C-alpha cells in the first residue's frame, strides 16, 4: 500500500465516528437558541419583582436638617453625620456658597478638616489636600471626596443625597 493511500485511509477513519444526528443537535445555532431562550426566561422571571418595587416606592426620606444659614459664619465648617452615621463636613465658603463632603479622606479614611486660611480641605494623616470642590490637589489621595447634596430652604440647610463621582 502506498503512503498516499495510507493517508487517505487514516483521514477517513477520523470522520467515521461522526453522526449527522448528533451534529444537528449540538451545534452553534442550537446553543445560541438555548442561550437566548434562557435569557428571555430569566428576564420574565424578574418582572414581578420590578412591579413590586415600583408599587412599594416610598417617599424620599434621606433629607436631613444640618443647621441654619445664620448659624455658620463664612469661612467656617461644621461636622455632621450623613447618611446615617457617616461623618460629613459642611463648609461655608468665603464666597458665601455652602459645600459638603464626606469627611473621610479617600486615601486611608482619616478625617478631613477645612483650613480657612488656605481655603482647602486637609487630611493631616498624610498631608493630603483637596480643593473646596472636593478634588484631590496634592498628597496621596487620588480620588475626589464624595459630595453631599444640599438644599437651602427658608434659611435652613438640608442634606438631601450623595454623589460619589461628581467630576471637576
């Protein structure tokens, strides 16, 4: 037997174990159909939970009174807790604007203080500086301070939410 005929015989033996019926059952198209069907089934299974969450939506309760506008002089700061027991810092800027941030440095969670003379927020643990818009200026912190959203109504200052990423 020649080498060429041996090669043909060897190649034909490679496909002897293939079955056309199995090939039709286990192919890419069947896999895609099964995956698509499973995705639809999972999506439909979550519909009752979404409807229940929508129906039970409660009024917003994360509004918290901090202080009055008159109680905090320009260039001063006030520590408070928001949300829950998270330490936060309200600053009355020299421009008259109020800003508030989570009071933990984004480097190692040390408390941050407002330095009126330099108009910056300072983390004394590793001399991390944040501008009054919450952005890191120098030192090890690389991320901005989470911002506390404020509302001022009839001379009263309220914390109403948080923004983790508020940009510059």
